[in-house]
C-alpha cells in the first residue's frame, strides 16, 4: 500500500508554527488581522468563511467578517475593499469566490492592495510568483500542495510533474511553484487540461501528478504509472444513497483503483483540503511581517 500523505497532520504542524509566530507578534504589541468578505448566501462559501473565521479566533488573530447581501453593487464592494486597504489593523484581505454574477471579480481582485492580497490572485502577485520574488503571495491551495510534497520527503528536483488543470487558482500557480528553484521545485512540468489529446500518454510519464480538474474520480489507474506520487486537489460532492447525508466527498482521483499503483497519495477528505486554510493563516502572517516595517517607516 502507498504512503498516505495526511494534510490534516501537516496542517496542524503549519498552524502550530503560526501560533508561535502570533505569540511573538503579540509580545511586540501587534495582532495580525485578516478580513474576509462574503457576498451572497452560497452555503458552501458561507461554511468556508465560518471555518476561516473560527480558525483565526482559535489562533488569536484579529478576524473581521463582512457578510454582504446578494444585492451588493460593484461600487459598494469596491468601497469596502478600499476601506480595508486603508485599515492598519487589517494585514490580509480575502474576498470569497465566486461572487454573484453581476460582480466583476477581476476588478475586485485588482482593487485589493497587493500587499494584503493573501489569496495571491492580484496581477502583481502573479507576476512575483513567475519572477520567483519571495515577497509575493502564492494562492493557498497550490502552496499547500507544495508543502505536502516537501514534508512527505518527495523529491521534486528533476522529477517530471504533470498538472491536470490550468486555472489561476490551482493549475497555473502550481506549475510555476514546481518549476521554481529551490525546495519543492526544480521539476520538469507539463500542464494538461480539458483540450489535451491522449491525456493518459502524458500522465503515465509522470513521477508526480497534481489532479485539479474538478471532475469526480476522473483520474483512473490507467492514467498512472507504478510508483507515482498523486496529489488530489479535488473536492466533489457525489450522491451516496443509503448514507446519513445522502452524499459523500470524493476527489478528482479514483482513489481505490489508483492508490495501489502509487508510492504516495493524498486522501479526500483529509488531504489537500486542510492545507488551504492553514496556508491562508501563514500568508496573513507573512503580510503582517512585510506591512509592519513599512508602516513604521511611513
């Protein structure tokens, strides 16, 4: 059987590191602050925002939660973001995605101060990732995937890594992280997507596969070579008649048939999922570290 890479265990380690750093900040009279903005009443987004808020409070961060109605206008949302940009108690800003259809999400992202963009979606931070500038912010999910590989002792240098999915949230930043110089990088990277021809011929060459395509149990045993490492980013709700909830969570990987071929694999749930919030906390502390000296010099 393969090694199960536990995101739950690694996330606890990251959060313990965060807690120690928060204590050091507070000893200097500084409380790192994160503001989360939610527009509308999407149940999944609402639950996710609640979990972020709870984790902030558990760690002792200053947490601000703005829950806005679906009728919120673009101008009202931009005004709130600018207010948070100017608030010295807030070091990180996150506007929960996806917003209602009438909101231009790209404009909202561009309005966030790049120094407070802990989601890593602002064009300035995307450019910094491409340039390997360590002052930038990397989206939390791919950053969490990289941390899982490092903590599991998976050698990425010289490895052929195949990323399935090309989104700005996971696929593209994941590829840039794996290509970057240093720990968790130096890989040869192939990015595949919905238009890729003969996907299996590419994924079967991979030493490491990052599955982030958003399709339940898409990656099958036939797509994976013996001894591969598989990181499953997907979280999909599928019907499960006869169970208490009537559904179950599965990844983008058909775990039961793929796992026996793997050297290491992440489960769903309990794999990549817990890492996203942990790395959000880490990014918020990084923002605080970088913003506080800037304020003191102003």
